[in-house]
């Protein structure tokens, strides 16, 4: 373990326990919260080839017991983690430091794994290690970890965010780099090398002129498989692609092995006219192949093959070539396996000595690949041999004398193609002559060698398929990325802890603006790592955090972790569509009540998208609206924002879809977007809007019994109005069409419509509070945005100090949902009113007309009060009754908050 690489983040009293006595202070630290680089230690593992190599293990938890006395620091650190195969393990070290030491030293005291006594440390930043070495990555993580902790302690926010950004990018890099895909690439390389050599052997055998059909088919099949494997992605960028590629390889290996087995049967049938099924040479050849498959040692296979070849020579009435003269006395008979075949086992005519069947080479004594390695001494997955240390065909072993699938050979210690060359000087031509007419022994020898070559090839294919399953590159990538996802999630805690230091709401809003780039990096990285719900949680950390603090009344509102998000979705029981935009990347999350999170990740023209939203706002602030252009804008925005997710949403139009826009999208009236059929979204779905899902918990806590409201308190057309604002006679005279729908109505008009009347009316707990007046959003000074009352301007900074425990606030005034767009949402009247206590606010996104507003409010309240429909469905019904008119007349009204 690297000295000085541990970092504990103490975020609460439960994370540390301090005790003091006469000998010093003892600090017991709780669970480990390492922000960027959890401590790692080296664990020695054994590859399937029996070779030891090192893998880093990452701590998932840890405890420390430290004792401080003067300048001395003593203690122990215990880390817990999982081994490569998922078994729990731990590591314990002692700390022994003095104040003048450069760093505390960690000395290994207890091995965490009985099989791991390897004391290797992670290289430090100063080690002479290449960029591709794992140690350099870990050193970079350690340096970032220290830098982040130091900048947090020093209060340097800019440097802290830069460090967090770099740490996130590094985690992304290593999640797709050598540590994840290296073993996969080496595996594919070794399979390719093995197939290339098998093909070489088969083609060399085919050159003898025997077994043309099965050998030609085998070569063609291997060539086709090699071409298909060459098209695979060596560095898949996502887990679904990785899974498909691994499945393709497994299927290819199985498919090719099946075909080569069929070729073995064809080859063995080629000499049936010479060796009937019960002939000793045939049965002994089958026994040899069985030993090859079963895992016999190279020495054992070598001996059995030599015996078989001597028997072949004897059956041809010839002394075995390349063998020393027998020292047995004349007439003596060898015993056991050395006994010669009976006379009836002879085959063919006697061949001249120059055409002897040889000792076992297909054509001589040299090695097809010499005594070298198929893939050298390199690793398949770190440490083991791809093709062992020995020969491919020289001196015997199918994978040499090294291990591929245990301590045996690929084919279990067997031969690739006998002891010698495929195309040397040997059997088929003996020691120098061509095979003569009627030479059955040559065919029998080629059949044997072809069967051995093909059997070895099949055995290797089966080995690689089994090894791929054990290697499990997708599972390894998934675990590695999950670990990095957890670490990246902890980076956001620094921002949350920093926010807790800030006193005012506005300073917290500004701080979140500074964190925009970091949050964009966090969300994008989470999604790239294949963790959609973690990406959604990170998206929540990037929005309306100061608003959530206001809603909960806490210094730092609880963040929506993946577990909390899942629980919230179940409690809320409605689908949520959340948008996250950073530069030209648009991510749309669709979260279902069952916890499923679907994502659509696309590249958009960011400036063009902003231009569309700004043009839309422009048309709703001019006297003469170009309805045709407005409809085109709604369609253009619908194509970008809604079409990609329309199929993921329920078909029932009364199922409320909660929208969580981001950035410039906060000013878009989503319910007015148009689909390819020309229908507005409001015709498809009831909707409500939130700045963040994290404000749902306090809103859910505000819910009432669900009874329909019976009482309304309304302040209508206050008088006098602020300078420059005209009176609203249509609202004043016509508001009775709304108030008469309620059993009780407390209406204040003209000079009565004051702030005192508002608070007095609210004290009687109406179901609806309505302000039908003028309002103005001031983006440059959003907390000065106001609603006009007879007593003066009711500004946003005053509103959020009020206590308004009303289920629904209706702001029937101009642009009450507008303001300054920030990372914390739209700062203005709607935010101020929702933070003051209501469950929902019915707001407007642009200036509205008296008559249109009155018509919509009349229809909205009528449906809400007299049908089972809730507020979102009632607003949908009211707007659907007006869709034939210009969108300016109905689309401004938006439900902001919790539907009831």
C-alpha cells in the first residue's frame, strides 16, 4: 500500500470517536469515505495456467484506530474488499510516524488473505513506470485525492472543482482503458494466433495430397472464423456492445469446434478401407486421440504415439525408421505394449526402406513451429501462457509443456501434429523418397496426423471458450465501472459539504452556477459508465439544491442517492421525465414508478436549441403573434425534446407526467410541443413541472387529505396599480364565473386587495389562493419580481418569507413563471411562492390576456371541483378545450409543483 495514500472524510459525529487519557488522544474513525482513490493493495492470484500474478484490490470499507501523543502517531488501519473471484478479504497495516517524518509509514502486519503474502506496494508518483502501467494510474489518483482534500481544507473552491473534474475524467479514462479491456484484447490476440497456426498445420497436411476434402473444409472454416473475429471491437465503449462481442466470440468458438469435429470424423473414415473398425491400429489411434483430449502428459502422449508409429511400421513389415536397432536377442518377443501385431494386421505391400513410415513425423523430425511458443511466454489474462512454454508441434505438446487450462496442455498434454514437421522430410516420403503407388501406410499416417491436428485444434477452441467464461471480461468491466461509479458519486459530496458552509440562498445559487461544468462532467460520466440511475442522481445534484434547502428548512437538503430515488419513485407513483443539457449533449431520463430508468442520450446543436426557445419567447411578447411560425417552433422543439421518449410513456392521457426541465428548457411550455401528427403534447398527456425531483419529498409532506377545495380566497384587480399598469376590469367584473364554483369565496377587489387581506384570507385555510393582477418578472434582479397589490408590489424576496399553507396558489398574472434561469431553476415569483408553503402553483410563462385567462380558469376550476380529475388533469381538460385557438391564449399556464 502506498504510504500517505489514505484519506478519511469526516462528515458527521458518527464517523469519528475521540477519547482522551493520560497517554494521549485516541481517534477511532468509522467507515472509509475516500473521495477519489480508495486505498488499494496488491493481491497475488493464480491464473488458470498456474502462473502467479498481481491484481490490485480496492477497499470498499475501512476503519482506523489512531493514537496521538505529542509528536508520535501510532495506530492501525484495516481495509476490507473483495478478491477477483468475489471472496471477502481484508488488509491490516500499522501506522508509525513522528512529526518530522515526511509521511506516516504503513507497515503490513496481518495478511488479509491466507493465500496472499505478497507485500508489493502501489508505485508512487515518482516511480519510473510507463503511462500504461497500472501503478501510474493509481499514483495519479492518489495525487488528485490529496489535491482535492487540500483545496477543500484551504477553502479554494475553483481549485477544488478543477480537481474534482480531473478526478472524474480520470475515472472515465480508466473505466474504458487497459485495466478493463486489456485482458479481452490479449484473449482475442491469442485466439487469432492459435487459429492461424492451426490453419498453417492443416494446409501443410493438405499439401501431401491426402484428405483434400476434410482438410480444405477445415482450412476454409478457420479462415472464415478468423475474419469474423477480426471484425470484433477490441475496446468496446459500452457494456451492451461488450456483451454482444463476447457472446459473438463464444458462439464462434462453439460453431468452429462443431465443424472441426465433423472433419475429424471425415478424416478417420478416409482409411476405413485399409483399417477396419476393429483393426488394432485404428483402436490404438482412437485411444491416442482420447488421451490427447483427456489431459495426458506430453511424455505419456509422446510414448504412445511412438508406439503407434512403430506398430504401423511393423504392420507394413518394416523396421521403424529413426529408431535404434533392437538389442533383443534373435527370436525374442517384446512384451506388453511393445508386442508386434499379428500377421493379419499387416497392411498393404512392403515398402522400400527409403519409404519407411518414419518415427512419427508427418514428413520428418523438425518442429512445425520449432520449440518456440505459439504466443510466446506472454499472458492471456496476466501471468499465464497463451500457448505454454513448449512446442506447438515440435517434441509434442498441443500447447507445449505449459498450461492453458490448468497444469496440462490445451489438449491436455497432447500433440498438435506428432513429434515433427508437417511439411519436412518424413513419413509420407520416408527419409528421402516419394510415396510409391499402393502405399497405404502413407495414407494411414496422414489420417493419424490430421486427426491429431484437428483434435488439438478442437481442444484449444474448447479451452478458449471455457477460459473466456472464467475470464468474464464483461463481468469484470461491470464491476470495475460500478466501483468507479461509486467513487464518482462521492465527488459530489464535496459540493454538498461546501454548500452547507454558505449562509444565504443567493450565494448558494451562485455557487451552483460555478459548478455547472463539473456537474456536466459528473452526469455524462455516470451515463457513459452504464449507470443511468446514478446519472439521474448526479443530475439531481446539479439542480435546485438551494431551492431544496429552502423547501426543507435545512442547511443542506438530503441528496437524492440512487436508493432514495428508487424509494421516491415508488412513493410518488408517477413517471418523471428529467432533462439534462450540457454544451451540445442532451440527456433525457424517463423514470418509472417501479424504479426503471431509461435514457436517451443525443447530440444537439446547443446554440440552435437556445435560439429556438428564445424565438418562442419573443413571439409571446409581441402584439401580433405569427401563429404559423409559433406552431413550427413547437414542432421543432417537439422533435428534439419529446419524439425520442414518446414511446417510453404511458398511453393513458390522464396519467400525469412530471417534467423536470434544465437550463434554457425551463422556459419551454412542454405541454404545447407538437408531435409528428400535429397534436399538442397536452392532447397526449397531463403534465406538471418541477425544477428538481429532490423537492418532491417536502411537497409530498404538504399533501392534504385529497378532498376537493371548497373555499377560495382571491385578490382581484388591486387599486391603485403601480405606475404604468392599467386596471383589469374584465377580471374584476367577470371573476364571479370562477368564485361561484366554490361553496365559499372570499374575494378582495380594488383597494381591499392588500397584503394584509392576503394574509388574513390565508389564515382561514382556503383550498385555493388566487392573485388576479399585474405581475412582472425581472431577470436582472429576480428577487425584485413582483405581483401588484393595492398595498404595493409584493416581491419575490418577501413572498418566500411568508407562510402560505394553501394546497393551490393561482397566479393569474403575466409571466409569473419567468425570471432568471440558473442552475437552481428559474429564480422569481413561482419559486418564491412554492417555497412559502403551497403544494402547487398555477403560473404563466409569458404575458396573458384577461379574457383568455378568465375562460381558462373558469374551465379549470369547473373540471377540478366537479369531476374526479386532479389539478393536472383539470388543466389539461381546460387547455384541450382551447387548442383550436392560438397557443398564446392557453399555453402560458403551467402547473408548477405536485399534482393533486
